[in-house]
């Protein structure tokens, strides 16, 4: 018997015996592998809690934090916020500062105004608060803004930081003239989750993060040693290991990506920024430890350890089964590459057969028969031409093969184009022609364009018919309503037994309805002229910002009658555009009228004017009082209203007229709907200098 064969058989027998012995002597921890990893996870988390309790004393953190520069930095930010929000009528609002409980403040200014977060504060009550505090800071400025700082910390307070952060060394200090503020930190911490405690925990959290990282790294090393030290033949019998090994590599990567996503989502939900009335954030959990730490992080640590253990087992699987079986064939991408290589080799073999069977092609139809006859004739001609040289025969033979393959493909392309045209003739536009057809590519592209063009034309025609139907319906509705009222009240006036007061009431109603009908007809007439472009535009140099201000000023009476507040933010310089002043006034009037009709009561309307080198834009923003269940393109169509019930007095033509007038002046109107926010953006090109 061959020596190599004998050695191979002996090695295989030794391997089988080794596997049998390892299976018979399974260690106890192998049977409860997942449970062991869970216990290991809990031990890691418990180790962190025990060591952090021994190394770090939370009771000392508050006292040392009061002496830190970070605390002074936070106080200066708080001072700036209180000055702006409480004394300078700034709209800025930070809940973290509004709901804090462990930093008390008492502020006065030169006018005798008092601001404090201590309920029903008085001087006596505040003095008692000072006596019960663990920290005290008084910052008082004279009439020139020169500061005087007193603190219970004495020289331990970072006074230079206060001076620099509040800019009390330069000209800006005058804003703090006669400003006096006192801060207290009480001895008893009332709320362990307010902004003061949050910043204190953030200041000291890095030590605990380092400890947690060290414990995590050591735990991963121990876990890796456990996974590497256990026999692979035992590990592969575990159901979870076997499933993980059979899983495609791409799915393993997805598991890791999913774990990372869970970690990121957990961090995002817990947050690393302060939020009032929160239960716990990530910083609180790491700092405080305890049950929330175990509830939030133990599951994540368990998933991490389990994935690491399974990944190490899979690497051992690759080692024992071979790189091809364990890695390449265990991957979708690897299998795809193997499939592509096999197909490529198959194509090579088919090409080889093509050269062998080139003259054995059966005549399946007349076109192919004619093609073969043509090729044979072409070959004879080329043979005669090249017969003077022996090399010419070889060249002619190769040329004939190339010409056959090319003409065969060419014939197939012609058939594909013919089939596509037949479908188009029958009205079937669901075709997709390959545009890579050599000299026939232009025809294929044109056929695809014809298909797309027909679809676009059909869609446009359908939309046009729908718009016409809606226009007729809306015109009929809006004209019929006041006309019906007029007819009804005219009939009522014909009654002879009406008293004078009732007659006057009916006449007033007729007057309103007739004026309403007149406005509708005039708006419809103007909308028709604007949409057709049949308007003479008297273009001239116009200061468009001044024109907008003038429009708002002339609407002041209507604005005052409403509950809206107009906020306009526009540059003070002139912006000249080539516009028709009267038509542009109508544009602004229509947009503002639309806002006055449909804006939510007791809300603000913002008008922002933005300009660049070439154009100027007017951005009108308001909150709608109706649900805006339409898209941006619909609202500028004629007789389309934001109020779908059509209960308002609008004609539905305001924005349509405005849009047409804007476009006639080379401008643009853009409508943006975001929830209940309605935004109209009017853009005009600037006049050329």
C-alpha cells in the first residue's frame, strides 16, 4: 500500500478519535454557553458598579464642581440668557434654564425690576435662602458697568473667566449697567436631574467612561480566550453556532450593522443633551449606575459579547473547513463571483464550439438561408482575391466568421425594432428597447422617445380635461351662489306686505351679493387676460421694497381688524426692478388678501426680503387655519381655494392672477406647504444697471 495513503488514513482516524473523545468529555460550561455569556455580562456590569463606587465619591463631586471653571462658564451662559430673556424682551427660550431648581437667582436692575426663580421672593426670604446655601455668588455692576464680584468661594472662584465671558473689560459692559444678580446653590439638592446636576455629571463623566472602556476591553479579551480555548468540534454542535456558521457573510455583517444601529438609536433616545422633565439620559445612567445602568446597557453588552463569541467561532470554522468552503461559498458575493466565472468559462467554450460548428448551421428560415448563401459567395470572392498569396486564405476565412457573427446580431436587432414598431402601431406603449444597437441606436432612441412622448401627451391631455371640468364646476358654483341669492331676495321684495325695515335689509343683502358677483366676474375676466398674456405691461424702474411696504400700509385697516401680527424683515436700501407698478401692487395685494382670509387667528405673519446679485425674493409665511390637503401646484390653479368647503368669500383667483402677472414680468411664484405652514415666494429679476 502507498505510504502517503497510509499516513492519510491514520491522520483521519486520529481526527475521528479526537472528536469522539472531546464529545464524550464535554466541559460543563459548554452546555450552558449562552447562559455563561449572560452571567459574564452581568459580572462585567457589576464590576463597573463596584469599582466606580469605590473610586469615585459622588458626594464630593458637587463641592469640587462648584470650584471648577466649567461651573463658572455655565453661570456666565445663564447670566447672558437671563439678561436677554428677562430684561431685553428677547424671544429666546431655553427650558433648561427656566425649570432649574438647584441654582437660585435673584436679579435687580436700575429701574427696580426684580426677577427670581424663587416663588414669592422677598428680601428676608432671600436672605434665609443665602444662609441655607452651600454656594453664594453676587455680581453687581455700577452705572458704568464696572463689576464687583463676591462669592462664598473667595479666591477659589474663577473671576477672570466671568469677566472675559461677559465681556466686562470692553465697551460692551455698559449693557450691564446697574445690573445686579445673585446666584445660590442650596445645601439640599431638590432635583437630581435638573440642569445643574446634569452639567456636574457631564463634567466628571469622562473618568467613568474610561473605567467602562477598560472593563469592556478586558472582558472582550477574556471572552476571546474562552472562545479560542474551547474545541471547535464542541462549538459547532451548538445550534446557535451552527446557524451562525451557515449564515451568509452578508447577513453576519447585517447583524453587526443592526447592533450598531441599536446602540445609536439607544443613545439617541436617551440623549446626550439636557432636556427638562426627563427620566434619565445616557450621562445619568453611566454616572449613577444602578438598576437603570443594568436595564439599559446589560442587554447591549450581552449582544456584543454574543456576537464576538460567534464571530470567533466562525473564524475557527473557516480555518477547519478551508477558505473556499468557509468564506467564499459562505458568501452571496463569493457565490456570485463563482457563478460569473463559470458563465465566462462557458462562453469561452461556446465560442470554441461556434468556430467548430460554424458551417453546420441548419437553415431554419429564408432570411438565414439567404445570409449563408451571401456569406458563401463573399467567401468565394475573397478567396479568389487572396488566392495569389497563401496568407490570404486564412484572412478570408477569419473575415467570413466575423462577418457572419456581425450580420447575425444585426438581423436580431432589426427584428427587435420591427417587433417594437408593431406594438406601437397596435397602441401598446409598454415597450423598452435596448438603445445599444450600433448603427441602429438612433432609431432605437427615437422609438423610446416616441413612446415617452405619447405617454406625456396623454397625461397632459388627461390633466387638461380634468382642469377644464373642475374650472367649469367651480365657476358655476361660485357664480351661481350670489346669483341665486339675488333672485331669491328679488322675489321676496315683490311681496306687498313687507315692512320698510325688512325691505331695507333685503336691499342691503342684494347690494352685497351683486357686488360679490361683480368682483367674481372682474376677477375671472382679469384671470383670463393674465393667463392668455393679453395685458399691456407698463414696465418702468420701481423700488420693489418700497412698493411692498406701501401695499401693506394701505391694507393697514384690514390688518388691524384682523388678529394677525405682521413681521417684515427687509433691507433698508432700494432695490430697482423693471416692473409694472400697478400690476405688481395687485400681486402683493392678492397675496396679503389671501393671508388675511386663510391665516390662523392670533398668529404671526412673516415677510422676509432676500436679495442677491441678480434677483430679489419676497417670502410670505403664515400658519393656515385650514387643513392644507392639496399640493403646491394645485393652489395656483384658477378657482382653487385653501378652504375646500368654499365657505369663505374668496374667488379662488387671487393666487392664479398673481402667478400670471408675476410670470408676465419675468418673475416666479413658488408655493411651499410644510404641515400648517404656508409659504409664498415671489421672485423678480433686478433691473440691469
